[in-house]
């Protein structure tokens, strides 16, 4: 692990096509930058001001999309570089995150935010590392989340 850094995270603008009956929101095509393979897609609901993290995938490439609400993501690599992104309805983008990068995220949308991850492999509990939010509280950055 460790071959990727936060500089390898790709932020891709996504199309939102307004229609009277309801908008169409693009997510991921196999021709898009960031598409590696398809393993599974899952959704996560994040309540306002709730934080989920920290975790790091050993093999999985994530494609993160927030079609409802807004979510603030913080990423940290093994050499302690970090990046923050806010994506969601107001900032409709996809984040492609390679394996080996620690991340946590916070819901900032009301009444909730909805996160979709389109992953290149199926979930495997042996493939992910986790640690508590407290483990990063003394990180040299001013504020992680």
C-alpha cells in the first residue's frame, strides 16, 4: 500500500439535466476517467453534522457521488498530505479515490445527505482498515472535519 497519494484523487464534474418532471443526474460511465471496474454500488445516508470515518481501503477504488444534500470529505495519505472536498447538490461532482487513502466524511445537508459509492470490487471486511475519529484529533492540521 502507499503507492497512491491524495494528489491522485480525481474530482470530475457531473451533468445534471433539468427536466420539468424531475432532473436526471449522471453518475459514472465505463468510458469516464476513474472507472476501473464494477464490483458493487451502495448508498449511505448521513445525518446533518454526523461524521463517518476513519477508514482506508486496501484494494478498492471508490467513486463517490452525493446526489442529495452535501457532504464534506477529508482525505489523508500515508505521508500526511491531506485534501478536503465538498460535493453534493450544489457542487455536483464525482470523487474517484484510489486505495490506500484514509478518509472520513461529514453530512452538511438538511434533512440528510445521500452518498453513493460505485466501487470496483465487492465489499470485503478484510479489505478495509478502520480507526476512530479520535485517532486523528492530534493530526498536525488545524481541523480535519
